[in-house]
C-alpha cells in the first residue's frame, strides 16, 4: 500500500503543486499592472486545466487529474484552505469589530441586505434562463431554498484580507475612504462567518441541523470564554520572554486540527473551527511571528491547489451551449451593481460625494476565500446547478479583478493633488489653522519634531493641528492588516495590540509625547496613526495623508541622528534618506527636513533663530516660517540676506545662454525677473511689518562677489560665530546661479540644497539644528531630481 502511494499519489500531488505555483505566479506577474490579487491568479491557473483550455485534451486531463491520486490532491487542498482560514482569523481583530463606527456599520448593513434582496431576483431569473430539458441543470427540489441562501450569501460577503491588500497597494488604506471600506468589509466578513456557521448544518440531508448549530455556537462561546483566557497569558508570557521557537509552531497546528475536528464532528465545516481558533489567539507579536513563519508557505504552496480546483470547475464551452448564455453573462455583470447601489445611497446620507460611494461599493465587491468556499460546498452538495455555479464564479472573478483598475481610474494620482496650489505657510491666511503632517519613525524623532512645532508659535488666533504619521516598514505578510485595524481616533491607541510589542510601545511613547505638547499649549491639537507600507512606496501614503488633511507643511526627520555627546558616532538610516528624497519630489504641500542637534524646548530656553535668505520660492517659504516663529515671546530672529553681485550675479546669464530655444530663454528670463520681484516684495514686507515693529528681530545683508563658491562657506562661518539654536534655510536657495550649481556637485546630501548640506555637515562645526524648507509650487522642476543628475554626472567624470 505504501509503495502504491509513493508511485501513484505522491507524483501527482507534486506535479499539481508545481504546476499551480508556476502558472499562478506567471498570471500574477502578467496581471501585475491591474493589481490582481494572488487568489485570482491561482483560480486562473486552475482554469487553464479546465475543459475550456488544456483540459480538453484527454492526456492532459488524465495526467493532472488521475483517479489514483485525486483524493490525495483534494485532502492536501482542504488542509491548505483550513490553515489559510486560521491565518485569516489570526489577522482579524474581534475587538475592532465591536468598536466599529456608525458610518462603516451602516455601509456594511446596506451592503449585506441589498445584495441578499437583489440576489433572490437574480437567481430566479437565472434559473428561468436554463434549458429545462438539460438534465445537468436540474437542482433537486429539496435544495431550492438552500440554493437561494448560498447564492445570496456568496453575493453579499466581502473578502476582508484581500480588500486590505488592495487598499494597501492603491495607497488608500489610511484615507477616510479606505478606513470606511475596511470597517464595512470587516463587519461583512464577520457576518459571512456567522451565516456560514449557521448554513452548513442545514446543507446536509437528514440529521438535526438545529442541534449542530446550537452545539457549534456553544463551542464558540466556550473558546472565547474559557480557552482564550487560559491561552492568552501563557502565549503572551512566552512571547515577552522570547522563548518561542519554530518547533512550537506544531503546538499551534495541533490546536487548529483539534478545533477543526470538533466543528466537523458537530456537523459544521472544519474551517469554522480553524477560523475560531485563529480569532481567539492573542494578536500582536505572537500573531506577527506565526504569520512570518507560515504565511508564505500557506499562501504560496498550500492554497494554490485549493483555488486551482475552484478554477478547474469553470467550463465555459458547457455554458456557451445554453441558448440564453448571453443573458446569463448579463446577469453576471448585473451582480456587481447591488453593493455599489447600496453604498451610494448610504454615503449620500452621510454627506459623502457620489464618487466615494461608487468607490466603496466597488471595493466591497472584492471576494475572497469565503465566497470560494461557499460555492465549493454548494457544488459538492449539488445545491447549485453547474450553470448557476459558473455564472456566480465568473461574477466573483470579474468583481475582484475590476476593483483596482476602476478605483485607480476614479482616483487618478495625477489629479489627486490639483487643489493644492496655495497649500503653503506663506499663503496661509491670518487666523487660519496651520496643519502639519509630522512623519516620525520612532519616539526620538517625535520629540525632535515636537520642539520644531513648539517653536512654530501656536496661538488662539492661529492654532496648529498636527497629524502624526508613525511610519512603519511593511516587511511581512500580515503586518499591514494587523496595524491597519488600529483605531487611532481621539488620540487613543485602540487596537494597539494588533502591532507587535515593540511597535506598540513605540506608538504609545509617540502618543504620550504629543499629549504632553497639547497639555502645555492649548492652541495645539493632534491626531496620530500608523502608516504601514513598503519603504519604496511609503512616500505615496504620506502624500495621501497630507492631501486628505489639507496640510500646509510636511515635517520629516533627517536620516542622520547626531549625538550631543562628543565623539559619539552618528546613526545613519539610508532608507529614511530615500523616503525624504521621494517626498520632496511630488509632495502636495511644502516640506521641511529637520536636522536635530539638540534643539531644546521653549519652556527651558529662549530660542535664537537665524534665517539665511538668498532668493527663490523656498527661501520665501523659509522666511514665512521664521517670521511666524519670531512671534513667540522671547524668541530672537536674525535674517541675513546674501546678495550675489559682480561675477557671482553674472552666472545666471551664462546659464540662460544654454537654453535650447528662444521660448525657453524667454521663459527663463521672465521667471528670473518675476522671482526677483517676489523676493524684493517679500523682504520689503518683512522689514516694514516685522523688523520695524519688533526689537527681537534683526535684519542684515551680506555680499558675495566671487564666482568660485569659496566665499560661501567662509561667509557662513562668520554668520555662525554668535551661536544660534536653529538655522532655517530654503532647499533651493540660489538654484538658478552657476555658483550654487558648482557647489551642488560636491554636496553629500543634495536633498538639503547647498546651504542646508553645508550646515548639516559635521565638518562645518556648528552645533545648531537646521530646518530645510521646500515650498510647494505647481509644476515646479524638482531640485532633488536635478541634484542626482548633476551628482551622478560628476561621479561618472
């Protein structure tokens, strides 16, 4: 018997696994521009072996679906889906479901009721279109009522884990739209599991289904009331002591099998027990650890077999033979409408645009493992006829595939920031709240940026609203879903157990630091949230937060951390540097990069600020921020204007002569003239309104005549002699002059600009902190990108 298994069963299983993995990965790669979920790629891999394609060849069908090993393949597939469902329960936070908001709850209820009602009519119409003489299309009369329940439930459920990943890929996870959709999806998914638990016992002929339902519910209550309080302290203790080993994962698997066996014995499906076991286990570091060890294996090796089997049952030629096949496909498209319609109606009553309602409806159409399991059960028990099964199956594929392209079309990134033209500190009207997005990676960054925000002088007439974005790198499978469930409204750390213990403590420390700021200054308020994403694309999440909050300034920490202790090594985070560069390129508002060298609190010291003005929009924005800071009693401000004269001033002309056309030369001349006029207007206004009316504000001018650039560092050393707490400079200071273009070639950190790079360098010798500012301009040519081109060209030479 053992030899028979090794000869016939194992080779078939290995062949199935290899084929499904390779083909699903191929589909996933080819469809990557459409952001198709991996589940759909796995279904399509199975579809290639269906009678519609390769399965039409007898030798292919006998090779992959031999009668000797099909039972082994089915067993392996069910084992995979069972463990996948366990991980889904581990990712879902039951506490968050109970704290759901009114809007999300309303959208979820409407998204459940409306498809259930429309589904009845669609199924009745679908069954009327089937040829009554077709023996394969007949559903047993005793299964008619069950067919309606399975059909409507499959239509109403939403794949919460799949949706979370789609939102993360679309960079909508941390927007109001994303949070509303995610809340509604979580509630809908929970409803789906409850209904699935109740429905499965009634799908079996004979027996007493009500006893199965009651006993299953009692088992679930027992798990939450008894098993969870026992397991949670043990697991949390072992986790905090770091005594978990990979071998202990067998203990977790044992629990999955035990709970699955119990629910199966009670007359329900085994996956109910697996899901409940995942739901009762503690979240946080333990959940992240289990996901890290097993998620890739489960989703990449175990699950493709199950979902491929789902796709294998899609026999399109069989469907085309029906006379009313076209109308059936029309029904398939109409099945996408109920959730969209319900979302538009509900969001209308909450004052949301129709576009958001359509988007939420499309997102809630995302299907996942629950819909696949429902259809598979309905197929196995002959509850749905083959035609009805395939119509719903095609609808599920179409719904899920079309989500990302349509949402991307509705919220085009190019047009998302069109209304940000005046979102700068300089253009902020008097008496309007200053909104700042403070991006922090850790508690130290939070404390550093708090000192900058504190210096920005929040008053009752001009308050400050800070939106704190705790940037967390997404490195593993489930982290985005776990942390996205944090309920950070009203400055609480609700659901913080969803992050691992290190992130939770960091998040709490950041929250506490800003709460202290709010207690000290009544004109400051803040909101905080964790932004979990890959560092390669996290800048897009920062854009979305700044755009949604209508911020005028984004504050970023410099990627190097300098110690106030002499001879202490500096800490370098190169990945943070790349984030800063990308944020500077397309930010929807002004940006400030803060280089901290021990800037103190205003409660402990009188702040001495120096602002270096050369010219350009970035310098005008920097002056506006410095001017605002100077309004704080006890703060001293010294503005130094550096005038480029003689040969230094002629560099601009030399640069203009290199223009490719008369049109470009004329545009450059007009732009330079306009910028000079704006600079003069800004300086005159500052001297008239600020210098003449405030003794704590000084203004002076310095001159540069040489075109070699050697005067700039010498001049900065002379300026630095009195000693200051904070430098404020523009990122693009003098960018149109050749003297600064030459200095830019030698910059270690071009994202700081020439002046900022010199001041941030340890060789300059200053002990002052530096704030480098870039003003948002529509259609501006990004200095950072140019800097890299100049620097790379120099290195190549």
